[in-house]
C-alpha cells in the first residue's frame, strides 16, 4: 500500500499528531477569584454590562447563544418549510416581495427579478442596476440547470495606456470612472424573463418602486456599510471624479448615510425603475437612460458611452460540474471564479474529510490548503474566455486534483504554493427562490467592492460598479485589460443536484470568500450531515493572501497568508492550527452571507426548505 493511500484511510486524529476529533468547548474569560463579581457590574472584569446606544456591537465573549431544544447547538433558527414556493434574500422586504410574486402565479424567475429590483433599493451596499448579474436556473421542463452570464465589458474608448496611467501600486484603483464597466444586470433580467417569465415585465417592478418612493427603515448591517462607503467617498484623494450625486442619493441630510432603523428613500431610482418597467431592456441600454449615462460620463471625464451600453448582451452558458461524494456541484465558468469551488472540492475528495471531524484542526487545515492551491490557478488562468483560452476541463479534472492533493502536507503548511502547469495550447447580494412548478433560481448580483465606483449619474439613483478593478495590468496575463473585454468576476451562484433531481440552490456572498464559503456549505452538508440552516450557521474560516487575478501579489501577508476564524471555531482547533504554522486572524465580518433553498421529497410530495444567513439582515420564507 502506498504511504499516501494508507494515510488517507486513517482516522483524522491519527493523521496529525495532537489533532483530536474530540474538541473541548470554547470558553470565555473566567472570574478572577471570589471578589471579581463585586468589583465589576458584569461579574467579569473589563467587559460591558449593557449595550451602549450608538455602538455597532455588544461584545461579551463569555456569553454564547441560547439553547435550542432541537437541531445543532450553534443553529440560529429553523429552516422555513413550504409546498408551493420559497425565497431567501438579504432583506425581509425583498423576501416578502418574492413570495408575493410567487403567490400571484409568477415563476421563480419573475420572483428573482422582483427581489433583485427591491434589493437594488434596500441593499445598495451590495447590488444595484449599475452592476452585473449571474444566475443558474433549474428548468423542470428540460430537467437541467441553465447558466446565464450578465457581465458587462470595459468601455471601448478606454485604452490600456490610459488605464496604466491611472494605476496605483500596479493595479487599477477601486473608485472612479476608470474602474467602471457596462452594467449587465438589467439585460440579465430581461433575458431571463423572455425565456421563463410568466407575469408581465412591468408588474415585477411594482414592489421596488413602491418601497423606493415610500421609503423603508434601513437594517443595522446595511446602514453600517452605507456609512462606511460614504466616509470612503468623502476622503480627500479618493479618485472619484464627482461625489455630489452619490452623497445626495445615499448620504441623507448630513452626507454620512442612514443610521440603523432610519427611513431611506430613493425617488430617483423609482423613476428609473418606472422607465425600465415601461420600456423594457431598451430603455436602459438604448433609450433615455443610456443618453443620461453618456452625458454624465462625458461631463466628468469618464469613458462609458451609449455605444458601449447598446452593444451589451447577456449570454446563456453551460454550467461546469463535478461530482463530490455522490452530489453533483455546478458552477459557472465564463469570466467568473466559479470553478474554484469545483477545484477545491475535487482536491478535498481525495481525503477523508468526514473522518477528520467537524470543526477539527485537520478538517480546516485541509480545506484551507485546497483553497490556496485552487486560488493560485484562479490568479493564473481565470479570464474572459472570449479573449483567452482558459483550460477549464483540465483545471476541474479529477486527475489534476489528485496531483494537487499530493502537495498537501498533513503536519505543516505548504510553502511556497504555485499554480499548476497547464497543458500547452488560460460586496455582493445573493438570493434563491423556487416556484410551485419546481423551477429554482440561484442568482447573484453585485457592484463589486463596497457600493461600487462612487459614481451616480444625474438623477438616476443608482451607483455604477467598479468591477474593472479586477483586470490585470501584466503583459501576457489572460486577464489583462483590453477595451470591450469583461473583467474577472468574483460573483458566483451555486447549485447542487442529486442524480437527475435538483437539490440545493445556494450561494455565499462576499468577494474571494464565495468559493471558500460554497465549499464549506457542501462539506457541512455532505461530510458532516448538517441540515440547511445549521450548515450556514456553522462557524466559518476565511483564508486571505492568495495571489490575485489582477496580477498583484496582493496579500502583503507573507507567503502563507492569513487564516481568519470565526469565534465559534473551538479554541483547541484554533490553537492546533497555529501550531501547524497558520497565522490566525481576528474575525472581521468577512465570512460571507448565505441563502439557500433546498428541494426535498416526502413520498410524491415536493417540499421546499429555505434558510437565511445569520450574518446578514435577511430572512427566508416559504409557503
């Protein structure tokens, strides 16, 4: 028996000395003697005894969540169950809008469009019609998953020389017109609706228009990120050509943005939605809205033009897939990072992840190393396939995964880590919904970093994405900037099937966290048996510091990067990972946000279960 084969058959505890499957619970600060309680109103020295008004958080590490009578001890709630439809989004009002559309006879695609339009107003920190969109749709008639890429290209009038002249530290800046590419979301909605819509197009915008005109209280997390963005836009030297429109649209009276619970309105966006509802896709890409955008970018010295908008088209694409321990996991290729999830899962399949133990040092070590290997390929090969030949089939092959898995050491970190040698021949919102006929939609939409570029065209009420920042500026790189080219994309919907039947429409938002989060969800469900809600509530890890697709060595964190662990990861696991050489980082909120709809069968009856992220302001509903 080969040594690696032998090792793979051993229990997890035997693979790495000191890695026990039995984990002691994480404990908080302890009282320092019998007088400690009297010395502090908290009973624990130095910790607050109440939540101070205006503070974002109330930190009491000695206090954990209450005890649920059933389910996982760390689960925040139970999944929502229904027979006719389900939706999970990052905002309760958007979820309600989706359910209302389904109740009125709309398809899951109709619900997805209504949800996305609502989120463009309700959650402008993550999405909007100034950004791109991707979807995977289970079509029950064809009994297959369809992929849709709604990603816009760079302006034709913006040259590589100009882009390089605006670069900072070898990369495009995150703000301003040089990072703006054509928004793809509205055309993606239109393309989906033409194939799968049931209700009239105009009706899908009614909920979003009503909310934007009447206003809605802003939830805590969204308010926090709006205020962060407003502060970044106001900074001297931000590189934004003009900020008046953005501050007027989102800043409220003081330009700082809404506080938690404060009512926010966006009448400009409501008018834009009315025009799109009445005029369809052409109103945005070839009508009055396009002309306003053209005039605005000419006025501020930017490059996006009406001709760029008119040339844009979404495309239907065939998803890629891999089988992970009997479950088919699907991902979009195109110019996204979707296949990184498949690469990670293929590598992990060569190890006994289930035997390693849930939240064990070995389990997290293997997952993080698989991420590091896959992300080196992500940085080297992923790009717009219309411009570069990306060796996708090789990258997601089982044989290549086995070769990469051989590099992983069980008692130490791989150092250094490189991409494979290819054969010769290259902030986000997620939501899921399902309808009474079995259609399921997994959709993700984003302006990329933060709220986007900081630019809001006169009177339109939405911000343009800064997705162009993800181009490379290195000669010979497949993702190097070019006019009319689509930049590398981080946004990826997720989908999984069992045999010929759909199983999960799911996603994890958040930049480079998305493949890492998707992999953790699949592992939690397949390897550790968690149900739909606890799989998302489980503590997560997030590795930072891999090479980036734009060609930077972007980590600044050393060759091993930084492994951030949520506080719920057992203390013994954290300590052992540090002993293996991982640099452990503090939780920073960058662990992604998850939504999921699962299809189950109770005999001949279809049942939907919907789960939502405890790390966001949203909810899941079913009926």
